[in-house]
């Protein structure tokens, strides 16, 4: 049950933060509150721009 961590950039405010690729809950931007990732039951639906893979497992 390994997953990847991604650095994503918010489309509204350009804030960058780390998101787990298999997020089990909705991930919001810490600055403006825009949804960055939504759970789908497996891989999360990442709605922000993926800047890089921080840690691949």
C-alpha cells in the first residue's frame, strides 16, 4: 500500500504544498482554500499542477 507524495502548485494563488497521491480526504490549499486533491477510493484526483514528485515509494 505504497503511494507517492507530490509537490503541487495552487492554480489560484501559486502556493506550493505537499499532497499524498492516495489522499483519503479532500486536500485544500492552506492559503486560499481551493481544492487541490479529491479522494476517489484509490489514487486521488489531483486538481492542481504537479510540480514534482517529492518521494516515490
